[in-house]
């Protein structure tokens, strides 16, 4: 069996979903390069300012920014960004971006705009968790990502090991109530 190190895997530094004014909608950072919230907000404003005049509406664009590769795409009033190190493969970053965008499109039932994204923020954050964990890419297939996110909805028949804490508590409460009513 081959010996793989974390350094040999493609990694993501952050995934950003910003509105048309550069404000956060949903963001996840996987790198210590921006240790404080103010550093993160500064990076977001800078990358937004650098990319806002481009036409990334039909397909993804790629830019070098502060020794990082940023792949981005705009749709309606949302701006999608994926950032990797300057040694990362742009095609891999673009695949992650496209997987994120397509999964959000599926989750929001093709109604991709800021209002809808904010109303379904929990699903978008779950989507980010399904795509990348600790900077390591887990999945890029939008239908698989959306399927996993949809399966996280409250399902009392799912095993407790596959439920979130709030879902497990709701299931336990439901079982307890049923046992009291018997």
C-alpha cells in the first residue's frame, strides 16, 4: 500500500460565498493563513474587489491573488470562490467550485439567489462540509453532495450514528413521547 502524506493531497484554503456587495453569505476557512476574523474579512473584501469587474457569469475564472490561486464564478447576486495555494492544480480547484455551485443549485432547486441562500444557510453549510474537510477534498459530484445534504434532514428511521445531535434529540424525544402514550 502506498504511503500518502497530507502534503501530497490537493487542498483547499477556503470556500467563499459572497453577495453582490462582497458581504459574507457562507464561508469556510481551512487554512491558518487568515487567523482572525478581521484578516478573513480583509481577504474577502480584497478578492471581491479584484474580481468584481470580471465577467465570470458563464464559466469559472482563475486569478492569482496574494500567492493563492482563486477560482471564482458569479451567478445572480452570489459570488462563489474557491482558494488554493499557488502550487495547487487549477483544474482541481475549478472542479471543487463547479461541484459546490451545482450542489447549491440542486439544493436551492435552481432558485440561486442571496435570499434563498440565506433561508437555506444550514443546507449550504452542510454542503461545504460534504465537499471539504480540514482542507482535504472529499467530494466534487454535485448530485452526491446534494444527496448527502438532503439525507441530513430529520429522519427518525435513520440510525442514531448518522444523525446530528439535534436530530438525535428529536428522535429520542419522539420515542420517549410514544413510550409514555402506550
